[in-house]
């Protein structure tokens, strides 16, 4: 049984640590593990993951920001696009050295024939640290019938890294670890090269096999973003690391494409989440609350989580707005007149009364009575704000109709809600809008 070991890699280094000096066939720090990201090569073999050269360049830039040791940029002889992508990445990303001297190795994949090697070298040679990743079959049946070569012709060619692959993802961790250990113990000259792993996820064990390979002596791990790749994919770059620093493992922020992150680390809050995680998320959202306020919100959160699969940041902000941020009556509705119909745009004249007793009147035109009313209020309050949500619920009680409006406003990454009820739809709406505005202004103060 292997002894317990400690390993580190470019993905877990803090800002004060540097990558070790790059020597192709040797890593000076025996505990350091190189990370080779093959998102741009093996990852592209995932269905629907084909990328244009400019897209590959963008991803390569981000991989460099993550600090990966080696970027496997593509298969240059596969197509002109692939060649151009690898060349662009080598020229730009492969020469963009940071203040600590770090610049990623840029690798191109090629088969073991002179034409492939020449094309791949032409693509990567512009990088400060170029690399060729050649591959060849080594099983007896492949050497005999596919290559028609003997063992002596296939494997002794001066490689600086030997990549051990679980090509169809059938190895169990105990088997894969033993394979690495056996190679390390019984291969002549293996001490002069770096052992690498490339594991596929057909049985869901790519990450487990990769970690087991590292435990038994592999010092280069091949991974992809989100584990994409051929068939079931590869070992995933980001697994087990999201809580440390999301920025270390994300190529694209959800917010950049219009999606909302469930929380800062990307972990979903649900009905089994505890007070500690709940409080941390509130603090990440910018709320500094008293213990009793957190306790009150926590039980509201648990009730919500019991009804929903996930509780989003918007849910949390609404809870704080409704339960903690109390309305400060800065503005109240005085008078309201609306002119609407099919003959002309809706026009609203509104009078608001401020808490100092002063009155303010404004008139505005809108695409409907509610829109023109909210615009008139904004002319008075003069606070830039975004209407995030507006809903109206109408209930008939006898001969009367009760209109209940709910408004959610957004400003400076915070949400503020308000509710208004009455017999008039527009009056209920503006009352809800003013309640939300008062909460926002009170929170600002």
C-alpha cells in the first residue's frame, strides 16, 4: 500500500507561489503536479463542442489566467482551422509571460509520422515553450498488425513525457494506480521522464483514476474544463476545487452570458443547507445583519427551500427586502390622475408628498397607465432604478374587485420589493412602487 503523499499543482498554488522552473523531462519539486488542459483538443471531440479559431484563442487566454502548465491547443494537421488556431495560440498566449516568468507550454498533437510532426512543429514553434504530443499504438496486436513494427522500433525515441491513457475508461482506480506504480518501478529509464495520465469517464471514474495515478507517481495530469471530451468525457479540471476560488476554475462566468450564479462558489443552496452557509451567502451579497435577523431569515429560507429545488440570489434578496429592510416613509402618494384609452398614449399626473411636508408634481406619458405612472414618480424621486418584476393579482370579493400589486426594484446589486392593494389597479400599482422606492432610499441612508 502506498504511503500518504502530498501533492500540489498550478491550480492550488496561492498568489505568492510560483510555478517551478520548467524542464521538459523533470520537475524539480517532487510534490508538484503539472496540469495539461486538453479542452481545445480532446474536449472538442465532445458532440457539439466544435470551436472556431478565435473561440479557441479566447479559451486559451483564460486557461493561461488559470495558470495551467500546458495548453494542448489542438491537432494542427487535422484541418487548416486547427493549424491556424494552434499557431495563433502559440504566437500570442505562448509568449505572454507574466511578472513571475510564467508562460504556459503550448502543445500540438501529432501522429508518429514525419508529415504530422512537421506540420505540428510549424504551428507551435512560435511559442516560448513549444511541445509536440505524439501518439502511437503500443499493444502487441497493434504493433504487429497495424504498424507492422517491432517493439524496438516503437518506443525508444527520446520522449520527455510518457502518457498513460485509459482510452476507453474501463480501469478501476486500484488497477490504474497499480499500473502507474508498475511502470514507475519496472521501466528502464523512466526516472528520466515525467509520467502523465489521460483518463476517460466512461464509468464515471476519470477523476478518481487521475488522482490515484498522481498518488502513485504520475506528475502530469490531463484534464478538460467541465470534463468534456470524446464519448463520456475526460477528467474534469474543476472537480473538488470550486469552494477554494471560483475564479481559478471558471472559463466563463455565468453572469457574462446572462445567467445568475446561485451563490459565490457556485454551490446551490437547498433545504439541507445550514446556518453557516446561509449566513456566508448573505455576507457575499453585501448584507451585514444581526444574529436575530439572520435567524428570522433562516427559517423563512428553510420554508422556501422546502418548496423549491434551489434558492437563488434573487430569492435571498427578496427575503431580506421583505423581512429586514423596513419601509421608511420618505414619499407617499398624494393625488393621481390618469388619462388612457385608444385615442392617445396614456398620460399620468401624480403628486407625491415628502416626509418634510413638501409636495411635488410631475406628468409623464407611457405605453400604458402603469408605465406612465411609474415614469411620473421617477421624475419626482430622481433615483435611477430598474423595475425587475411587476405582478398584479385580482380577486373578486362580492361586487368588489381587490387588486394587489407586487413590485421588485433593482439597484446596486440589491432588490427592494413593495406591495399595494385597493380597488383601483393603477393606485395599487403606484402604492407598491412607492413602498419599494422607500425601502431602497431607506436602505441607502
